[in-house]
């Protein structure tokens, strides 16, 4: 099994560090970067083992037959990871196509 991310998701993760710091969620860019790195590591390590659900139609623009899984990072924030799965040479690949948190997407799920 392997977990990959689209170019758009990788760019989002890079920008997320700055967003979290500039909005005051973390006192320094170092802590914001550490938080994002922990999120990425959690997704890459645990996505294949998380319970997932079919994504609502609203998210079709990010991929075909998307599913999503949640990753709770603290009391206030849960990340929703939207992904496709496919098999290549008997290896299952999880492709992360989109990511949002409960502050932007919870009402849509």
C-alpha cells in the first residue's frame, strides 16, 4: 500500500503552514510546520486503515468515486481527506485528491 497526493494537495499543505501561522493558530512558523508535517505523516501512515465513507456529490470535481476519512487533530479541528483508490500490479494506492477541515466542510458532509 502507498499513499500519494495530487500536486494541488501538496501545494495546499505547503501553503497551510503560512495560513496557520498568519491566522494566529500557532505562535511561530516552526510550530505550524511541525503541525502540518504531523498531519501529513498521520494521513500517509493511517489512511489505509481508517474507516471511510463515499464523498458527497459536491466533491466530484476533485476525483472519481471519491471516499473520505476524518483525522481529528485536536478538540476543535478535524481534517477530512478525500481520496481515490486504485490497484496497480496488485498494490493498492490511495491518492489524496482534496483536503478540508471541519471549519470549511463539516456542514457539507
